[in-house]
């Protein structure tokens, strides 16, 4: 089992953010990243929104950083941990520009980039960026195909509805071959089909009880059965208690309901592992300070991770 953590202070999502995160400075971000790296966490996840619609601010908060910029910062502060765009809304980014950013960071980090993407849900965010919302699935598939062409072909050429290029040079290529892993976020059947064509699936708000039927569907797809590369499933031990549109299910906060105590958490991760999950994140009590956050990282690394390594 691989273990992921996040970088506090770069996203202020109301169900999980603490007040002290608003006061974090550059040295604090570096300290968290280096601590996770030194403790043996496998990845640090970096989410993203570009311009959140005002009607969604109360539920999701207005503070979201640019994923690739934050990932470059994390990669520069660390030596081993994978930096993961978990998740980035792919249609917001022109594929040539994003492919260049990913391959550049993969080179400079020594092959430590993972691209976790979704199709997005905030319709007015799409409008602000000039991207057609109702075509986001087709755009995503075409952008992924174009990026893979750029990463893998000596003389990239692509002719699609949204992307068209030929007779161009594209370097540097990524260090990871054939390209950095692509994980797909989302709960829909379309997201699962997309995941089966790539390297992993990152469900959102899927329960443990729902997971087996979802994986059965993914495994039944021809794209999955013909694959030769490893396939990862990333699922947190606990997720915020919110609906698909981020409204709190508990009527108040939407905060996570997680197993309590070391053995309960180990048992929950063991159950995920039995079902095929390969990567997870561990919930801890909401830290009241940066010091408590770092103590929680140490606790997970010292008390939980050894049970699976």
C-alpha cells in the first residue's frame, strides 16, 4: 500500500481546512513537504481550481492554488516523494502547454510527477476560461491523446477536433517511460472507462461497499483486459461528508467521519487493500496548529505505514 498526504494551506476547502493554515509562509510549506518526504510518504497531492464561481464559494472556499506551480515548489523542496495533481481539471489547460509543464517538471524532479485529472463540474468556471462545458468529456479524451503523442513521438502529429499540430519538435520528453502515470478522478461510468485506458482510478465519494461493483465494471472493460501497465486504485480511508455538489451531508460542516484509533485505521486500510486499493491517505484528528499537523504525519509514518510495508 502506498500512502499519500496533502500540503496544508494551499487549498482552503471548508470541510477540512483549519484556521492556522491561512498564516502559513514559504518556510512552513517547505517544512511540511520535506517532513513528508523524509518520513517516507509516497506522494503529495495538489488539487486545483482556477476561478471558482461565486455561488460555490461558501461551499468550497475561494482559495485554490495553481497545481503545476505548487507541484514544482514541492518537487524542489523534496528528493523522493511523487508530486500528484490530484486532481487537475484537464480541459482548463491547453494540452501542449500542460504537456510541456509536466515533462519539464518530470525532468527536473527526476521522474516524480503523476498526473491525476478530472473533467470538472463548475460550469461557470468553464465559461470564464472559454471552454465548452458540455464537451468536457470529449475534450479530456482528446487532450490526453494529444499529450501522450507529444511525450512519446519523435515527430509528434495530432489532428483532432480540439487539438491540431504537425511538423513540430517537442522536448524535453518525460523521464518516466512511456510517460508519467495518468490517474483519472471521478465516479461516473465514463470516468471508469477513461481510467481503464490509462494508469489508475481516483474515485470521489465512493464508499467501501460500492467499490467492488465499480472495480468489477472496470475489470470487465476491453481496454482494461488488454492493458500491460500496472493499474492503481487510490482511495482515502475517509472523505468529507459532502454531496457531489459539495453540500454538507450532516447539515453543518461536512467534515470527515473517520475510524478512531490505530487498530481501527489499520483495519480500514487492510479492507481497502483486500479490495484492490493500492494508494490511500490516513485521516487524523483535525490539527490545531502546524506543529500538530507535523506530529500527525509522524504518527501515521510510525504507527500506521509499517503495518503495510
